[in-house]
C-alpha cells in the first residue's frame, strides 16, 4: 500500500514475479519520479515502474503517478532537433503479466509513454486519467504491444501523442467509453517499420469522444513491411475539432525528411 496524504519519491524499480499469491498494489498517495534524467545513469532508460511476470496483479487506489517528465521533454530531439534522439522511460510498464487489473488511477507527465502493456494476457483497465501537455513529445497514453485480451474502458486521455496505440501482434482488443484529446488520436500502428512483419486483428473501438486532436482514428503502416491489420471496427465515435478524422495510411513516415518511395 502507498498511503494517501503523502508524496513519495521513487527511483526506477523492477517488481518481478512469479509471486506465490495474488498481489494488490493500492496507490492512494502520490508517487513522483526523480526530476533529473541523470538518475537513470547506468540503468535502463526505458523503465521507471516496471512489472514483469506478475500474474493476478491488481493496481488501484485513487492515487497519482507523476513521471515529472519536463526535463526529459526539453532534451527530446522532437522539441530541439539539435538534441540527439534518445530513449526515455515509460511511467508504468507491464511485461508478460497475465490476468491484470488496473483501475482508479491518475498518471500524469510521463517521461515518454504513460502506460505500456507488452506480451500481456487478459487485461482490464478502467477509470484512468492520463494527462500530459499537448506539446509533450512521444507521451502516448496507453500503448498495447504483443498483447491479447485487453479491455480499456471509462477513461480520459489527454497527452502529446497517441491517446491509445495498438501495435504488433496484438489481438482481441476492446476500447469503450474513452475521452481523448488533445493528442494524436487512436492508432493501430505504426506497423512494419524496417521491413518487419506485423499483425493486429480483432480490435473494437466502441464509444469514443475525440476533441482537439491531430488525428481521429487511424491505421498506419510503413512501406516495405509485411503482415496485416484485420477485423478492426471503429463505431460510435464523436469527433470535435479533429484535423484528420479518419486515416488509413500505408506510407507512414515518422522522420525529419521524406521517406524514399519503395513501390
């Protein structure tokens, strides 16, 4: 338990299974990351709070997780092209976790992505608030990779990148009752970068409000990649002041210079 009424400074930490029993982490107070990126010297720069191989895990409690990402954003090459492009931590990473429940939390100002599920199975995420400035770089709200059976519902996401991104080898994903914006919208992909094989299938987005976002709903793939994005349904979506409401783009290029045509 992280008790309420207090703020706790937490340096990068790995919480690894397997565990002998079911685990509930109740976060009622506020957890903050070190402000200075130098605190990650000698450590994996992609991790802050990292859960690995913990099954039957519940994380809840009504508290706040604050990534204190301002200094990381200032050093980003997307803010200043003269800076080198470097990795930054994801605030909450769940890797190879089965039967996972995340609810009633606020995650703010992550160094980069806010929540990532990688190679997870049977995940329920509800009543989250994920918030960062619209100008914060690469601060995806909820990132789903190589995971199956993931449900995200009744949540608010306002960040500087994709509200929700669903990438390679993910399936049986259901997103309902989501409020998104600002940000880059709800994305499948990007898929197939560097001529890789990727597949995403059986995705349902049902009930979303997107306001003041760069994009609405989109599927984005790189030239040269292989695989498929199949059985994807977007329905009951309301968009307000969205620049590009629906995009299906097989020439995605996230680079300073145009990507060469690889027809």
